[in-house]
């Protein structure tokens, strides 16, 4: 690991020197790329510099213990040695995490899709619970949350709901939510007090940019229709809702969130682009034989990843065996600890597989 860190530090110094060259601003695109690389490398180099200082303190404390005879000074050296060892272990963990290759999509905004699964009306109600959970989580993270499209359930909640979330590190955190979520509770519609099991699927797509996915508008059929549900006087009277059909793939996206047909069209186009991007990524992975090794990513959309058990007031993530007994808080958006645990497990598996070397080969 030390040799890798030295190589990264060497590259950091090269990038730092390049940024301050007068001609660097001649190519704005290249300059922006340098700044981005500088920002990424500086975090690792700062940790490495701190680590080197701790190693120096550790060496000094050992030397004092080897030559010092006075018990008082030896006791101080022992305390410093213990503190330095603790810091060394802590920093080594941080460095390993920093060297873990990050998903290039982590900084992207997302399209969030939640759909009711087995369970009928209760599944639709549960879909509404998940929607509120993610909306509250977005508020806590100070992200921008916007609803694109909904299909209401007959007894409350939603059969389907599509949203967008924008902010810092949105996909990097929310990607772990993709999969089937299961709820165990007595439904409001149950008259005999029996516990039912229902499910909803969650899909998190990284938002694609216009440059990455070229959409030929000639390949898109646009249909307009009247909005349904809450929305004021314009509902069911104006053709503000938009349905886009991507003819080559058959993908269909609808948006009826706003009263403006233009804004609904723009939102639908954004969702369509993200779905096409997701399809393209999967094609590329299949073509080069990449397997999703991570335990987190094994939980594909058809797999049960988490259970929300109301009688026991617990939420359990089955991918890592993580359980919290504060279900009320979880459903109110307190899911950051669970997501962090998933991220740690993801990084640990990548490190165990030796994939951290991919993060720094370009700097050697």
C-alpha cells in the first residue's frame, strides 16, 4: 500500500505544478479535468501525510523506550506509543477506503422508481411509505427531491411512483437501495389482525447527461393526455401530461407532475435518457464479461434486500445481516447509518478481491 501511496503523491505533485502553469488556462476543459484530479488526489495525499507523521511519532516513541531509563519518561513514551498505534490502525482503514475505486456514477443525480409488488392494496400503501422515507431522507441530506409520475393505489399509497433526486453524492449513497423491499405488518384493511407480507421494488438509476446518451427525437413518439389525481382546476381539462415512447427499444415514460406540458416533457426526457443509460451500461458489462462481485450488487432488482417488520419494530438488510430496532425512525428517513454500513461492506469486499489496485494504476 505504501508504494501505491507514494505513486499517488508523486502524481499529485505533478498535477499541482501543472495547474499553476500560465498555459494551463488555454484549454479550459483540460484545466477543469486537472482540478478534478487534484481535488480527488489531495484527499488521499492529506491522509497519507498524516499517516507519515503518525509513523514518525511511533518510531520516536519506540526509540525513547529503547534508551530511556527514567520510569516517568518511559511512561509518557508508552502512552504516546499506544496513541500512535491507535491512530495508525485508524488511518490505515481510511487509506484502504480511499484507495477503493469509486463508482464513476457516484456523483450523479438519480431517477428513483418505486413500484408495488405482491400484496395488492397493502403493497401500494407500502410503496407510499417508502416514497415518504426517501423524501424525508432527501430533506435530511439537503437534496432536491421532485416527483415525476405517479399511479395511485385504490386504497391509498401508489402502485408506481417515479422521482428525481439531485444533490451531492446522491447515487453514491442511494444505489444501495435498489432491490425488493418487504414489509411484515397487520394491514389497515385486515379485519382479523393477521400479519401480512407485502413487497415493493426500488430502482435507482444514475441520471445520464445529454452528451452520454444521444436521443434522436425522430425515434421518440410523444403523446399527450389529461393529468389525473391532485392538481387543481387544470386536471382532466388540459393535455399537460406527456407520454414518450422510444421506438427502437419500446421504453415508455410518462410524466404528469406539473401543469406545464413543456416541463413534463423535459422531466420525461430526463427519465428516458437515464433508463437508456442504464440499459447501455448493462450491455457493456455483459459484453466484457464483468460480474457484479459486490455483495451489495448481488441484490439485483428481483432479490429481497430488506425487511421492515412492524411487530418487532425492526428493519433488517439481508445482504449484510444488519438490523436496527428503530423502525419508526427508519421510515422517517433515518437510513444513513444503514447505507453507511452497506457502503463499508461494499468497500471491504472490493478490497478483499484486490480491486483497489485499479484505482491507482493510472498514476503509476
